[in-house]
């Protein structure tokens, strides 16, 4: 009988101590391992149809604006009232849609560079580059701001005002062409919708 008891003790597990008698390291080794979330990002689903990229509203708006601005510049290049040097720049596509921002937003009495950049949705540095180019072309000039001796205002030159007048004529003709292409009612809805969306 004592031999049987001795055999059972030898066959018992090595770590058969009561849990209260186990060291922390032994407890940690015996603790069940839990699964941790994988740090690998999930693979995005495969897009089987990407036609939406060519037909969403933002893309159509971008195409329409580029087409409209290109047509305006084309009309200005052939306007006899535009100074020849500026007309040649437009004809050679040296004047881009970015330069049109100045024509759109520069006040008749001049504007500060920071205000001009904000209205065009551009950085001050980017607008400063455009103003420097237009200044070299004779479209604008920098003058002292009568309200702030430390600031400068960007103003149209006489040639710049002639350019602005031609811009108005070109915009009106481009709008008439749009109405002829899509119809007066659709053109009106477009104008109302874009104004409401831009002002929201």
C-alpha cells in the first residue's frame, strides 16, 4: 500500500502546487493566451466598377469651368479692344484660368493682396506670384494703401481696365453660348443651383 501511494506521487504533475502556492511567473505561464487584434490593416474591397469617377458631379463641374474659362480667354484673344500684347498672351495661352482669378476678384478701386487671395481661394504666396506676372504684363500695379502706410493695394492699370471690359464681353458671350447649348431653362436652373450651393 505505501508503494502504491509513492507511485501516484511520482506520477503526479510537476506543477501540482495549489494556486496560492505558485509563483507569479508560474501563474503567467499557465494563463491561457488570448488572441489579440491583428495590426495589419484590412484589405479594401475590390472595386469592380469605377465608372463613377468619370461621371460624378464634381468632375462635371470641373470640366464645365475649364471649358468656360478657355472659351472666355479665346474670345478675349480676338477682341480688338484688348491691348495687342495682352491679346497675344491670351492667344498663346500664356494667360491661364488662374490669372482670370485676378480679373474676377480685383476691385475697381484696388484690393489688398490678402483680400484678393481669400476671394480667389488661393494662398497669399500663390496670389502674389500671379500679381507679379500680371504686373509685368501691364495689367495691374501695386500702389500705397491710403488706409495703411505699411500695406500695398493691387490696382488695375488703364490696359487692365480695357482687359476687364473685354472680359465682361467675353463672359456674356460665353453665357449666351451655354444657353444655346443646353436651353434657357436649364441654364437658369444651373445658375440658381450653383449660386445656392456656393453660398451655402
